[in-house]
């Protein structure tokens, strides 16, 4: 027996056109990790274009400037078609609305990530019900990674080569030497 749920025409159009849309993957990316890259590469298989949106202001002390973060990410995704890097300042939903982006992608590592991201998605939906939030679970080998953890391991002299793209590794080695 097959059960079908009827969805409204507008919702069906939205679903059917999803592959012709852009997904925005926002974050501070200080630094960009292999977990972030994993999410981007997998989202690029679902959407025609992925915009990695780098937030200019961080709630934490940033290790890298906005320009450095953008350069590292661009280098990490070079060679991938349909992946772009932009910056934004202020409220994410204002940026999304100004650029007419219909989908926000958020990566999940753990259940605690889900709790936080669910709350943010609900708040964003209140601000603009036309914007959808997609959650993508990172690959298991990256589920423990966080930018904070990587910075701490690097600061203490640990090997982070399997945790970050090559562009980030080079930049972190320069920071360590100075």
C-alpha cells in the first residue's frame, strides 16, 4: 500500500525547481576545515550553485582576517564548478533576501549542533518563510572537527594536515612561525 501526501502547487513547484537554485552555506570559517569542504562538495551535487558566504564579524576572536579566510576558501574550492565565495555583513537573512537566495545549508556534526541549528532555522523562518534551511550531516571522519579545536591543536604544535585543506594548512603554518 502506498500513501501519498498531497502538497500544494506552490510547494511542489518549489520542490521541483530546487535543482535549478542556489544554496548558501554561511559561516565564519576561521579556519575552513575538511568538514566544511565535505559539506560544500556534497551540496554541490544537489544544487547547481553553492555560495559559501563568509561572515565578516565573528562572535569569537578571529585568527584570520576576512580577506585571508576568503582567499583560503577560494583556493580550497578552486577547480570545483558552481562553487562561489562571497562575504556578508550583518544579519544573514537580510543578505539572503537581498541576493534572492532560496536555500540556506547548515552542516551538522552532532546532536548538539542540531539543537542550535534547529533554533536558528526556526528564527530564520520567522524572518522569511520563503527561505528554506537544509541540514546536511558531515561525513563521519569529520564529525569531531571544529575550527576552535583545529586552532587549539595547531597552537599546541599538533598535526592538523588531515583536518584542513592545503591552503589553510599553509596559512596556519605561516601564523605559527610569526
